[in-house]
C-alpha cells in the first residue's frame, strides 16, 4: 500500500476542516459561504485522496457523514434508519455510467425501472407516525441524529397530523420522509414585510425555509407558510409495499402532498427525456429545484444494491448545468464573513439569472480575483452555480475599457483594520481578531454553544442585540454583563435575565477542552481541543507553545499549529482572554485521558437506545474506544438497541459481537 507524503496529509486535514465548516454554515446556520459547485469540488478532491490512500479514511471524515452535527438548539432525534446523502451526476454520460453499475450489480441486461422526482431545494425532514398519530418530526442532521422540530412541523398545513385507520392498523410505525420548502412568491412577500420592518431580506427560498423551520418560536414558523412534499418512507420491508411507486400511492391516499412531476422512467433514454423536460420547465415553477433525483423503483433491487458509506447505490441526483448570463462589474468590495474569511464580492449591474435578479457575485479569494484578472467596468459571464450563490465565470476581454482599474486585495481587515493572515495551504485571507464586528455574532454563538461554554439562553437574536447595543465587543464581555444592562433589551424580562446571568455564572467553571474549543481557533474542533488539553494540561502551557512543539502532535499538523500561534499572538484575542480571567472564568488544569477499558476497541451503534447515541459515543470514547458509523470486519462490537435494521444482520455475517446497553455498562 502506497504511503501518503506530508503534503497529502496536510491537504487532507485542510479539506476536512474546510468541508466541516461549510457543512456547519449550510446545515446548521443556513448561511452558506460558497456555491454548491465549489463545495462539490472540495468534496470530490477529498474523495479522490481517500480513494488513493484508503488508510487515511477516518470515521469522522466528512466522506463518512451526511450533513452536519446537530446544533444544540433543539433536542436530538435519532433516526431509526439513517437519512443518507446522494451521489451526483451532471450529464447523460455520467448517468449512463451510474445505470451501467446498477445493472452490473443486479446482474441484468434489461432496462431498470426508475422513479424520477424534482430535487427540491429545501430542508429534508422525517415524520414519525405511531399508531397513525404524528408523534415526532426531525431534520436530517448528520444523517444519524437530527433535531427534534416537531412543534414547528405541526404548523405546516400540508403535513397530516393523523393517518387513516386502515393505514394506522397496518403500519403501527410509519416514518415518512420529504422536503420542506418555500414558494418563491411567498419569499417575495416575506421579504417585502421584513424590509418594511428594517430587517435584512432573506437570500433565497432554501435559506428562508431552513431558517423558518428551525425557529425556537413555532408561531414564526407558522407565519412563513412553508410547504411539505413527501417523497418516501424509511422502511423497505413493510407488507404490501414493494416499490417506490407503491409508497407514492400510499402517501397520496393519506393526503400527503406529492410533487406533481414525480414519474416513472425505464432505462437511460427515458430518464434523460424526463430530465430534459424538467430542465426546460423549471423556470415556470414557483419553487426552486437544482436537479432531478432518480431512484431504482423496486425495493428488492434497492436492498440488493445496498449503500456506500454515506449514500445509497440505488439512487442518484442529476444536477442541472448552471445558466450563464452577461453583465457588468460596477465595483468590487471586500466582505468579512462570520469565520473571519475575507471574500471579494463583485457589485454587478442587476441581471436575471436562473429566475432571480442578481446584483452581487462572489469572487471567492485573492487567487480567483487574480486568475480572472478582474477590472472595474469589465463585461463578465456569471452563473448561479447550484442555483444559490452567483459566480463570475469569465471576463469578456474584447469589451474591456482602456485604463480600467484593477481592484487590490486589502492587507488589513475592512471591518476592524487588523492585519489579515493567509494560513498556509489555504485560499482565504482571514481576520483573527475575535472582536472584529463583522464576525462577532458568529463568534458569540460558537463561544456559548454546548461544545463551548454552554450558556443556555444566549441565542443568535440576543447576540445581535448585545452587539447592536455595544454591550459586547468580544466574547469576554459576556462574563461582565449585569442585570441593569440586560433588562432594557427586547424580550428580556426579569426571570429570563436571572436565568441567563445564572447560566453565565455557572459556565465560568469549564473543562479545558471546552474552553479551547469555545475560542473558535481555525481548524480546532472538539477532537483537536481535547487532544491539545491532553497534551498541555493547562491553558497557559498551550498559550505559550511554539509552532515546532504544536507540529509534533499527531492530529494537529503545521497548518493548525500556525493558526493556534497566530490566534494567541493577536492583541484583540489577548485582551479577550484577560477580560475572561478578570471576570472570574476558571482556567482549569486538565488530566489527560488515561488508557481505558475499551482502548483499541472499535464500536458501531445501531437502533433506538434509552438515551441519545452521543451519550453512548462519549462513554465509549472516554474509556479509550472508537466509534465508527459503518460496520466492517474490523469492528469489535455492535451496540444494538431496538429496531436495529440491517447493521445487525451484517454483524452476524461478519462475526462481529453484538452487545446490549447492559453489557456495555458491564465492560465499563
């Protein structure tokens, strides 16, 4: 087996960190920074490296997961059957190759029966019906665990709250899956209302739907007039349901809204015809779609095809090509995102692209700005890649004006004037000052999250108020907030203020790994934070560590090492840490994780357990074990709850030992 060199390992670490960050922005914060096409390029490169060096595949790699981890704003909801992602194709040739693999695995030369449906650009959810009653609804989350948003889903008129008596009797447990989205016309009306209230408009229907569905106040969700379209169920072994077509008929009888464009197709030629018709008609729709989903119709064939780590082998998403339109660059500004990344943005002469009026387009970073050789006044081709964030594709040089000026990338942050840093092997320039106004809201939310200081009651709305009233200029100010400062704020009654101040006071006693994670150092997630705490033991030792010492740590590497040193060298960050100390935050000593009872043992968790899966994952890892998402011959134990699905059968075939919660407790 070929061993990867240091450069490949560094690129892999960078890709994983960057993809995880974009997953969090897209799935958790509903605020993507890059287009679908750019995300796909990052992900394809990750898969390319992992295919070439399979020994580098880790259980927590984005290639082994779907979406992003749950945010902590809602109760976790474990999916009995994982909600997988989809492989993608972008041409008839690529779909024909997918079809060839399907027929090869099914050992047939006959045309395969498929069901096609528009790929709705919204939020995937699961609805759980028990004895015919809608009992629980959740987001996809990371594919295994989502967020319980039952109260919000119950406000959507197109979701039945009860099934018919015959269906309830026949299927005591029925898990229905589909997409929640917003009509374009609804978004237009909503944005008019928001602008009248002085609130910034929502960017697109997908962000609007996702943000509306994840409101803490279900009344807000109800006002947003969301739509739910059902497209399937989780189980493929229910009596009387042998195909995707059977499921669609059942859902239609039960008064679920089904997309009018769902239709069968047999073989490549018919699928291509349906795709062409959908592409041609999509501008006439009152909702956004970004392609077509194609599923093998028969469940026995789906079962035979199985799945890879994060996607089924029996379904694929055929993505639309991006529409390109000519316009003019009127200016280039430099925007600072929530993570400190500085992005050049082209201000365009407004033009309609893929059904939307576009006046801005991302130029991504300095390299892209220079590659395109952008000048002010240039005529350019733009496209909405993935129909979300517009891109500049190319400059039409024949139309460039004489003496046109070239914009220069700034050396200092446009928001706070701190020096910008470009980490090695990264394309983005970043502002590392946590007090930077442009990124402060995101910093506060991360700082107070469950993985960090876990300050209950400090959500994004309150964070915006604290920043707007200049009560908080960096996260360190949180610990000095007073009753008198908080009471005048909107919705902050005495009891809520008392609860918040109590949560802030309790949070001052924090474990070192959580403290390190809360700082938001680029590339330092929860796993890296624990590794650093184990290695250095005290915050002061980490703060004074040099690059050479940090680079030696397995799992850190030179890029993250430089990010850590740059963070502590920043004067704004030093000021914040001083504020935290003065306010009474405890900077504790940390005892490194000892060799545990489960050291060297690999676990997979399946089924419904008495507590969320993360609880058992943390128990296993605290005892030195590792938890993987997929079962293999190298797995030592399958922790099995109720309704385990196919993983238990696979464990039997591979000879993997199956244990219960009680047996796990006995191990410990």
